[in-house]
C-alpha cells in the first residue's frame, strides 16, 4: 500500500487559506472518489471538498475552526500500490454482456 | 530500416536464462520486468519522463528501477514533453538508447515537433550517420474514466510519419516481448501501452514470444484465436474485447478468428491476407475516430489482397469523429460488445448485387 497526501487546493481565484468547518470522514474510513471529505469556509463561501481518489483515510489535518493554507496537507489516503498516482479509475473486469445475437446462413459458394 | 552503428545498440537478449519460463503477471509487471532487463543488458539505455524516477511512474511501470539502476539512468524530467523528446534526440545522437515516457497519450501533442521533425527523420537527414534508437513509451487509448487528453488513440497520426515504427501490445505476454524487442531497435519506435489493460494478469512465457518461434523476433501480426467464418482485426485493448466477442459469437455458431495486429507500422499485410483468404469476411475494430483511422488502411490492405474472394466489404467498428468524451460517455464511445456484434452481423448478411 502507498500513502498519498492531498494538499488544500486553491478554492477560488487567489484564495490563500480556508477554515475547516466539519470533517465528514475520519481516519480508518474507506472513501470513494468524489465522496465529500470536509466542509471548509473561505472568504467567499463554504464548500464541500470531494475526494480526488478512492482510498482509506490515514490522517486528517486540522480540526473545526483551524485555518489551513493553500498547498498545506489536508488529508492522507492509503491506496493500493498499483493504483497510486493514477488519473482515472482502474477498470473492473466483468463478464461480457450482450443484447445482439448473430444469425447467418453460411452458404459456402 | 536503418542499421545502427552503435556498439551494443542491438544487444541480443539470448543470454536471458529463464528456466521455469511461464509466470503470471499484470501488464504493469511485464513492462517493468522488460525495462529492468533492458537496463541490465544495455548500459546505453536511459529511462526518463514525468514521475518516472522517484515515484516509479503514475502507472508504476518504472517502479523500483531508479533504486536499482541509479538516478543517472532512471530519472524525472520537468513537465515539458517537448523537452523530454528533444533531449531524447540529443541523447540518441550522443550514442545512448533513450526510453522516454510521455505520461499520457494526449501529452504527446506538445512534442509532435520533436517526434515528427527530428526523431523520425534524423536518420534520413544524416544519410544514416545519426540513427535514432529511441523507444517512446506512451500510455494510450481510453477506458479508465480519465479526464481530457488522457484517452487519445494516436496510432494513425504516428503511423503516417515516415521513419517511425508503431507497436501496441494486447496482453502482458506481448507487452514483455514487444517492449524488449522495441528497445533493441536502431529506429524510433512508438510503444503504445493500452492503459485499460495494465492491471489484468495473464500468463507470460518469458522464453518464447510466439509458439515455435525458434527465437525469431516478435514482428508482424499474431492470430490470438483461430476461426473459420470471419476475421476480427484489432490491437491494444480492443484485442481482449474481440476475444470476448468471439466467445459470444461461438454461442451463435459463428467461428471467429481474432488477429492481433501488434505492429501498426509497418502493418503485416501478409498476415491480414492469410487470415481473410481463409475466412473471406473481416471487421476491423479500433478506439480511434473513424475518419482516416488505421481501420481504413487495414480495410484497403485486405481488399487489395482478397478482393476476389471477399464475401462483403470490410466493416469498421470504431470510435466516433468527436473529441474523446469524458468518463461518463466512455462506454458509448469505445466499441462495445454489441456494436462489434452488429458489425459482424452486417458482414454476415451482406448480399452481392
């Protein structure tokens, strides 16, 4: 397993920090991609931040009321080694499904 | 095809002793192993790209190689593809065999100038005194729900450029052998890795690429499933899908041959002819857009050699003439099982006159 740390992104044009309002996940939780992780407030608005990746929460940084600067660590996720760093989603191997059936008279001429 | 004047540039891999030669690996592991062996066998090889060094690549293909072979031979580059390929050209001139990576297909666009104007023609320009033994690895094609510029199929673009060779493996076994072979060529090879197939595991026979190959090179196309009624031609990730389709068609009594093209430049016209001469029907499947896609070239080669005996025009089942869509629409864009079956049905029911 590999650990990936996600820093607080710039949530607007040139915002430099955000205040944690409420964590929606806790260490040990398994999170899915795009699942809301935390609600933060900037000088412009309060927003929920979605998870950029599926994984298990290892650490979260900052409790309610704490300020975090853009670029500083926000959350650390544990992900399988072979998916660490991937952009996108590992495809699932599924049994083939079909709706179309073939019909042909294979006359040999 | 140029002849390399570099010492060790075409080091044969016959020394690789592999006793129990078949093992189960993912394509990631197979590619990683091939690169590891290439680095060990040829001291002139270098691997570099974005995140290739310390991280081991976003897809883990170069995982552990920097620790084993040193940061002078496996290293990170700035986020500048034109620089990665420009440096490759210079290193090749200086006698190295660079194996650069562009992290995703769509990131090759900023380096098209270096690839087309320098890498592909330096050998011609220099009348053979500056061969370009460069193996450019490009994680390619769609299928992983990635954002824009992460799902492009550039084979027709590269295949159209004189001086480039283009190859795409369909499974871990092909990946291992084709990369090892490509990395010993004296010419530039675009190595298109089907990223949606990185994780699937399968048997890899490390000692033999093709059955009864007698140590021959992994050139040309390869029949991955034999059949009598119709030939499905595919490459990269579409080979696995065509094998699934062949299994389903067998339920309906249709016996399908799956030809894995492997080399997209040069295309193995003889293998196409041999297969379709037998089956008399052909469908070519690719992810890239239809218009001016490689399917047109394949269809023409088949028509040229099998016009007299073809039962129907060669059918194409491809992506659409639109930019590669976002993840939610991916399954509608990439040829799916039903679209391929429809293509087969159109060929089966075609009547002359």
